[in-house]
């Protein structure tokens, strides 16, 4: 079976303050068959070139959205990208906008909170799976296969006091697993 073509769209508005997304990005950007993009660097004015973005989606099999988990969602450029790029007639409805049908969607996220904060009765009241449902439904509506997300918890910028913070060595372990996942990925 042929190795899938992978598009990684990194959405981080302030990469110079990110430990987790820098380490994760460095681990995968040089993989064969991967197109890696820093979408905030490409569109600092949020003026998204829709046709270019849609062409990238058409050319790839596995679509990865990598971002910090902000306010139980995503950075604003990712939402803007979804609103403009995944338009009616291209990405949905089924039978009309089915250009993404059969592709796979993988969310790779970093959170500031620890894993046990994301559960019923925990600090955030809901699991990551529950909080990512809008992304899952977006993938489903577009005819894409939703994959279990890659989540790295407790990733805060240096200098934030009062919170447990994951070490760079632990982030490196997650980054190696992320790389191995993409490097060995096979489309079903």
C-alpha cells in the first residue's frame, strides 16, 4: 500500500512562546511525504487563499490540524480557515461537496491543564473527546474519517507559576510518538 500524503497545518498565533508545538513540529516537519505549514506565518492578516488551501487538501490523504487548545476550542485562524476553506459545495453536503470524502483528519493538540482536569467532575468538566466533538462532526460532515487525537497535556510557556508543567523531555517523548504515528500511518 502506498504511503499517504500528509498535510500538517500548524495553527499557533505565538510560536515564539510555545514549547510544546515547537518540539512537536520539529519532530515531524522533515518526514517524507509530509507538507508542513505554519498557517499563521502564511496568513498573518487572516486573508486566506481559499483555492490554494482547497488544492492542498485535495493533494493530501491525511489532514493534520496541530494547535494549542484555547478556551475549549482552537486559535481563531483555524476557525476562520474552517469557515472559508471547508465551504458548501466543496467539503459538504454529501453527494454535492464530497471532495474530502475518504480522507482522514487528525487533531494534534496541546493543553495547559493536566489530563485529569479533562473528565466529568474534573476542573474542565468534560473529556477531551467531548470537547473536540465539533471538530469530529466537521470531519464527519466532510466525509472524512476522524482519528483519535494526539493530546499533550500540561504544556505551558516557561515562567507560569502555580501549575504543573510538563518537562521538555516528556514533550520529546510525545514528539517521538507523534513522528512514529505519522511515519507508520497507513490508510485503511
